[in-house]
């Protein structure tokens, strides 16, 4: 694994979302978050996200907000030896994911994607950002720099895909979803109370040639092409 130094300092709000990913949390993340919270709290089983990866991941892929690397580890890359880069603000997540997918020789980048990426990157045919946007500070419009900062590294015709928990306009799993989402916002783990499908749709329309957006439970699953 090659690990870059932080490209830019992280804002305190962005850092708060990344700081929660301690080694202890990452050790139970797959079971707690992917196995329990996604299907039973947010109404979207993790297999839906894996299917999204299987449809769109390419042989030249950048993954942003990598978590534990669960989906990278289990998805079907179209080539045996993909070019794989990882990008996150949490060094713990980068280390855990790089170990998990070490067979692909990933390159890690520790940086805040709300700021321009200063280090050179290759062109990717796919960029994945799952369970990530809802952790970024501010309303949906404040998260648009993520697309502006990463699109230059997306090849023509390439796809940017991902998922995010919405905070408005969805029922999710009812009371359990509303309670958990409110708690995560109070703890600054999430910042999505103003996020809805319409706001995400507007961002995708402004930044990409075409896109799809589906809502499953309280989560938006999207794919957008340059």
C-alpha cells in the first residue's frame, strides 16, 4: 500500500464525521452497520449496495469514504488486477480497507474531498462513494464540491455511483429510523436532516450528463455518468 500525506487540513465539521471510525467501531462495523442498521433501521439491505458495486465498478476504480472495504472485498471487478485507489479522511478506515483488499495493491489518499484534491490522480472509469455523503457537514448543496473535486479524475463516460441516507421525504423504517437518524445528527456523525432525494437529483443533474436515482427505505442509490 502507498499512503499519501493529507492534501489539505480537514474542517472541524468534516473531521467530526471521520473521527467516529475508531478501530473499535471498525471491528464491529460490518455486523452492526451493514448487517443490522442498514436493513432494520434504514430499510436498505447491504446486498442492494453490493449489487450497485457489481453493476458499476470498473477495472480503474476510486473508492471514497471506504469504511471497512466490505463492498470492495466482495464485489465483482471486471478484471483480475484492477487499479484501485482509496480516499478517506479517516486513517483508520484507510488502513483497515487497504489490509482487507491488499490483494489488489491499493493506493491510499488521506484527504478531505470537500477541498480540491492537490495530489495527481490517474483517470478512473468508476468512482464509488457509499454511505458517505450523509456524513459530510451542511445541507445537500454544501456537498456539491465532492463532485466538482472528483469529476476531473473521472474518465469520459465514466460512472460516479454511491448511496446516502436521506433525512427528509422518506419513511425509512418509521420511528426507529427517525430516532436513529436524529441521534446520529446530534452526535455529528451524520449531517443529513435537510437532505432529500430532490436535492441530490439537482446536484447530479448539474454535474453529470445523465444519472439514475432510486430510493430504498431511507437511502438513495445513485449512478451518474460523465
